[in-house]
């Protein structure tokens, strides 16, 4: 599954956030693999961050990371840069931005060939 997330960087911490995300710790990369996160990409526009996560089950992965030491260390490190995640509800499911449209899905539904 692919999910999108939206978070906001603390005012004045934009460049620090990008520098902090130049790489993440190897033990966190291993934790992501263990919980089924295959890829996580982040884009920034001003203070807004947009995340695309490719994973087996986002809610299950976030629940598993709640008790992960590598993730706890990372959250303590990166937390001062992040103001908040935009949420529409409780828990990990509330973090997911709703999909509006997909070109690939439209092509598939109409039987149009994929270029």
C-alpha cells in the first residue's frame, strides 16, 4: 500500500530539518524493513512536508514502531524540528491523507494502455 502524510516543520527550522534528514540511522532503516516499510519519500514546500510511504500496512507499521528503540531515538532527535502531523482522526489511520485521483487507476479502470 502507498499512503500520503502531511506534516509541518517548526517555523525557522526548515533548513535544519532537511539537514537532519540527509540520512537516517541504519538501525532505523532496519526497523523500517522489519515492520514492512519499503520506501518513505518526503517533499517540502515552505513549512509543509508531504510524505509518500510504501508499506505493507501503515497502521501496523506505526504500531510496531511505537516500541522500537531505533525509532524512539530518531523521534527524540527529529522531534524538535517537527511542529505536528496534520490529522483527520485518531491513530495512524488519521494521519493518512485521502487519495483524490490517480492517473494509473483511471487508465486501469478504462482499459487504456499504460505508456
